[in-house]
């Protein structure tokens, strides 16, 4: 709770003047000069900033009056340059008045004017979710996608020097997992369970949480996939004491027991299954020595072919142009990127100096085999095995082109269907031409 709510609201509203740099935000209007007997001065019209100040001060500590006065001002000056600040003040006041619909309306207006304002975008999402209105929920899904795009574009170059790369990446993953779960929750309310499942799977893969596992269990149960529901509920039960969100262990125990009985007729062996799931989760989260952890040159790496796991030494690629597409099973843009990557690879198939590899970065490698069986990519697939760490891959999809010496000749993060193939083709040709010129 915020202290001194009334004075805080008035201060927030007064900020709209300070943003404009107008002196009346900090001081009173100068006293008018007394007209002489010979000439009566015409009455001076107040400036818009002076009107706004007067309307704010007349509301005093009355939040409802503040809202009325600010809305009156906006009707008179609909194109005021101070609208973003006024809208923010109206969001704050409407929240204190418990008028969620009004707060959501003004939050969306802020977002429309300043789409880069992620904090207000998140506020709009939460308020629209609270409303439960279908149209509002669909807009909230769109806003969630906007936040995810923002997170995917965020790069280490923009981080504070006080934050280590590991801390920055951990924070980014937490934020990404949270927004994916939020979008999944919205999609469930819209009964789009297929999209919700993809988002919760992506959220869990980014950062395993009890709430994401529980939602996956609910979706599996709705689809009558009892074995999957049992697995997800068991994961949620095991994680419930270490993650916030989702149900408590008592409710999860009930869901798990009900689903197990439906599948097996009784609760026999359920206890052993829970312990096994707990042990698997503990093992998965135990720090391990990273593969290729001491290697500093990409062509010295030994990765594994996916999904069978046989060794694939990159030493055989040295002296050639190596094109890598880093991807994950939960990444929608990666799935969209794959056919474009495959077409570029096919265009260079007769060139012995180029090698194209799709490098999977899933932490849970058990997801890869069924994904490949369904998707059937046309290019060779390997596990990244630390190559993503060496090349500082922080978002998916990321394309990296290495020259003959293992130096980065080209990098592209994200996916644009209109430019992906052309840009990658030009990058590979440029790398080949540069290599030929040096020879």
C-alpha cells in the first residue's frame, strides 16, 4: 500500500505541469496590474497550463473530483501535449477509486501514445485480465506479445555495468518466463488452450515453476492425456515449496491424486512416482560442468547430433563457412524461421565450402526428439553443447555465420519473414567472397 494516498495523487497530477517545464507548476500566477483610470486592461485569458493547475488544486484531496477535473480538461484540450502525464495521473486516481475499467482505459491510452512504456503496458495487461472481457483479453494478449518482443530485442550492450552478464541473463529469463506464463493464462481464459500450452511450455523451459507445470497439467487433463497431466502435477507438487504462484501443495495433492486414480484405479505407487519426479527435478537443477566449458574457439568444439547424441566435431568445419541457427522447441519464431533457413542452406548445397547446422538450445533435451519427428527440419540438427554460451546467444532464433577462422562474420537475432532469406544469403556470399579474396 502507498502511504499518504491523497497527497500522492495530487503530486502525481501536478507532475503533468513539471513535465512541460512551465513555471506555474512550482509557483503562483503573478498578480495582475491594477488598470489606470484612463484605460481598462482587457481580461487576460488563462493559459492551458494555468487552467490545468487550477483544476488540480480545486480538487484538493478529492480523488473523484480530480478525475472529473482532469477529464474536463481533456475534453477542452483533446490534443494537449501533456496527455501521457494526465493519463498516468488518471490511471493512479482510478485505481485508488477501485474503478478498474476506467484505469484500464487510460492505461491503454498511455500505451497508444508511448508504446515503449513497458511498465504501463504491463499495467494495462493486468487490468484487462481483471475485466474478463473477451475483447480486452485479446488486446492483453497482443500487449503481452509486445512485451516479449521487447525482451527479445533487449541486449547485453544495454545493461548496467554494475550487472554481470550472468545476472542480466537470469533476470531476462525470469521476466520472459513470467510474461509467457501471463500470456498463457490469458489464452486459457480465451479457451485457446493450444496457444496457452505452447506458452506455458516455453515458460517452464525458460524457468521451471510450479504454476506453469500446474497449468500444463490442467490442459493435459482437459485433453484427456492423463499421463501428461500426472507428470505436470507431480512437477508442480515438487516445485510448490520453491516457487511462488499456483496452488498450494494440498490442492496440488488433490489434483494429482484424482488424476492418478482415473488413470490407475487407485493411488498405489503414487508415492514412489512423486519421489521419482522430485529426484529428477533435483538432478536437472543441480549445477553441472558445462560441455566444452574450457574451449574458447568454436572449431575446437565437439557437439552432438540430435536427437541420437552421436559426436559431431566442429574441427571438420574449419576452413569453411559455418552457418548456425540457434533455436529451441518452445520458440514460435524459430519454427517459422526453419523453412527459410532450409531454403538458404539448399541454395548452397553444391558448395563444399559451406556447412549449415541448426543448433538446439533446450535445457530439457527430451523435448527435442518428438519435436523433430513432427517438424522434420531439412538441415542437420545438433545440440548446441555450450556453443550458444561461447557466441553469447541470448535470444531465439539467432543466426550466426562463422568465417573460415571461426570469427563471427554475421549475426541476426529474431525473425523477419520479409528479409531473413535475402540477408542470410548475402551474408554467406559475402563471407565466401572475403575468404576467396584472402586466398
